[in-house]
C-alpha cells in the first residue's frame, strides 16, 4: 500500500520541478501563437484535391468572364445609344436647316417675284 501511495503522490523533487499552471498556460499560448505566425494555414485547407481546385478555378473564371461581358455589353449599349442619339440629332438638325433654308428661299422668291 505504501508503494502505491508513494507513486500516486509526487515527491518534493517532483513538486519543485513541476511548472506552475499559470506558466504552463502562458507557455502553451506562446507556442500556439508561434505556430500561427510561422505556419499559416493555406487558403485551400479542406480542398487539397488539385483537380477540384482547378475545376473551381475554371468555374470562377467563367462566371467572372460572363459577368464582365454583361457589364461591358450594358456599358457599350448605353454608349452606342448616346452616340446614335447625338448623331441623329445632328443629322436631323442639318436636315431641318436645309429644309428651312429651301422654304425661306422659296418664300423670298415668291415675295420678290410677285
């Protein structure tokens, strides 16, 4: 029985060598911080399959390409519509000026002839 009790309870030497709980917790936190700063986890943790990563990359690229094409189409459509409106306005103004000039010339001619 005495041997069992002796093995269960630490001796004075073991007590002096043991680390107090506060020191051990700070030691653990230091090692955790060191592991985090020295060994950062990769972004693809959980997706270690290179085929899966390549597939997801292709899907993302396709999605972004389609989105970019749609945005560019909308932008170009708006720009083209604005340009067409400006061109049509200028053309209409020129045509109206010519028409008015002809009408004025005819009116002046009639007034002068009669």
